[in-house]
C-alpha cells in the first residue's frame, strides 16, 4: 500500500447488508488512528469510532483499515479529519444513519473529542419492513 496516496471514499469496499429490512447498529472501533498536526507537524493519535445503521450495504473492514492508514502522513486538523471520515463513509456505503467520533490523546494537557453525525432522508424500516 502506498502511504502517500490520498484517502478517498473509493478505497472503501462494501458488501450487501445481510438483513436490509432490519434497523440494527454496527459499531467499529479503530484505536490506532494516526495523522499529522498541520500546524506543528507532530503526529496525532486517536481512536475513531464508527456507529452506523446500514442501508443496502455494509463497509468491509479490511478496506476501512487500509483507508484509515492512508491518513498517517496527512496534515489535517481533528475537526476536518472527523468530518472527512464521515463524508467518505457515507459516500461509500450510504447508511441510514452514521456517527463518527474521534477521541484524541492528550496534547499539552488537553484532550479533544469530535462527533459528526449523518441521518438519511429515507424511511427507517424495522423487522418485516415495519417502521
């Protein structure tokens, strides 16, 4: 894998949702996320949590891991990377709803957590297609 390659939603692979008529939640925790502070050039370390209700597809985990590793040398602020992760995730698998939370290790005695959410305009169907 080329770590200088820019991350993009096209790098995220999906597979068909095995229960498309059911409203359920998938949580993916990625505790080893790294990027670079664009101001200082120092590495930033964080835990990224994706919590989503799949629509017609689910994200494939190995592709998500490789996509996240591409941020390793990217100079990007916490707020920008968290929003970018949500935008790319939504573009790739079109969930019913999604929340991305980034929790960053302390820097100068300050910890930061950024939360971004997405909610589709379509109906949310439960088991048997009921609302």
